[in-house]
């Protein structure tokens, strides 16, 4: 069914097109690129000024004619033209190809996206220079990347906490039995920190500062809520720069609402799981991937809330990207996991 004329000559790419970060995996070479999903654009000309890490450094610091944007929101394309330009940049940066060796591309997308959103991803890849594009559900790609036995007649529970979405999926016999996708992820955690500090200290901070606070003293469990951190921002009353000290316990409180939503999504998925698969999962436990899974104490909180073993995938940040790459290595084996494909007409 999958008949690729140039398959043996082109360097095919697997892409984890995330809300916060984009990773590119090249067949035979591994992960070649891992950069923030940010594009800086010249407002006057519409030209791309910077992409990736260089553009992220500009967020909140650009002059009037330069805007730094995140073209994806909650795991889906919010700005098609900018996403296309970003993908074009990443594909060219990693591929360095001649025109007749255009790559095939497999892209991980949230399991809850609509057919229109899925088509937008495929179109963006084709416009960016792919010969043929496929999509795969992110929890399936994460399970493949984590090395779970997805083709066996046993239950596997995958929880992928990305920047824009959290994906929970029960996988068996090469397919997703049931899943839950919520638009809560690392970005929502950062936003919760920003709003907490604004509400309690009248201090405005940026998203980069919020992310640093989350990584340094953020936690989901009281056992890990230790330490304090200085926070610098703009006082909303005086308009002047101001420094405060905030505790890990306060940040845990700030993160409690989005963390509760993630655990609720997990419980809702388990409630709809067939008894035989639920028994497998109770025995084997669940596997977490994605940057959000690195939040301190989250594994312990889930363990206490569900009574199941909780494992964090090896290198959780690259799980989806590695899964798309493994799919490329054996397309016939993972054909059932590929949701849709489009070719250049």
C-alpha cells in the first residue's frame, strides 16, 4: 500500500511539532534539531527574522517592527503561514537536499485534533517541501518512542504531557483503544504561575521567567515543595521594576489546578478502559512522557491518586520525535498507526 518511489534515496523526517518545542528526527541519524516553536517576523515586510532558539530569546524584547510569535496554540496550528515558514526553515536546516530528493515526513499531532486541523498540518508540511506527509497521534508516537509493546494483546497506558496538550491513551494490538486529549500542558502551568504572582503580589512577569520558576522550585507534591526563589518583574501599582521572594509551596498551590485537570483526564480514561486491559495497566503501570512529566513530584502524586505504578520514559522530551523516527524506519509495521497521508500533486 505504501509505495514510495524515492524511499531509499531521500532522508525522511519525523517531526514532533509541539506548541513549545519542535524536534526533527532524520531517518538513520536520530534527532538533529530541538528548538522552541517560535518565529520572529518583520511586521513591515512579513519576512522571517529568526526561528527557534534565536527567536525565543526575542520574546518580550522586540522593537515595534519585529514580533515574536508562537504559531501553534494548544497543539494545533493557529497561524498557518508562519507555521509553513517555520517548517520550511527546519526542513531545510536538517535536510540540505536537492529538489528531487524531497523527504517523506511523519508528524505527531494531538489525538483530539479535528480533520481540518490534521489537514492543516499535512498541507503545511507539503508547502514546506515534503514529498509526502503523514500524521500520527502523539500518544501512539510517544508509546513507540518509549519502547512499549504496542502490538501485543496487552494494555499500555501512555500519558504525554506536552506544551499545549496532555494526551492520555490506552494502547493495545497496535491501536488506541480509548484516549483523552485536554488542552492543558506546560504552557498552562507557566500561565498559572504568572497569574498567581500577578494576583498575590501585583507583579507582572514574563512567560520565560514563569517557566524558570516552574523548573526550579515547581512541584506537584508537598514532599518536593522545598526552597525559595527571587522573582523580578514589573510592579503593577508603581510601574517600576520590583523583586520579591516566593516559596516552593506557593508555586505548588499555583500549579494545583492544571495538575488536577491532568489527573482527572487520566482517571476519565481509566474509567472507560475494558476490564482486561485495566488489569494489565494496574500490573504494568503507566508511562509518562513530554516536558510536563518532568514536574517534580507529579509521578508520586499520580501514584497516590490512582494506586498504579508510574514510570517516566527515558528522555521524555524526545519520546514523540523518536517514535515518529521509528515509524519511518518500519512504515509497513506501523501503517495502522498513521492516520492520514497526502502527496504533492
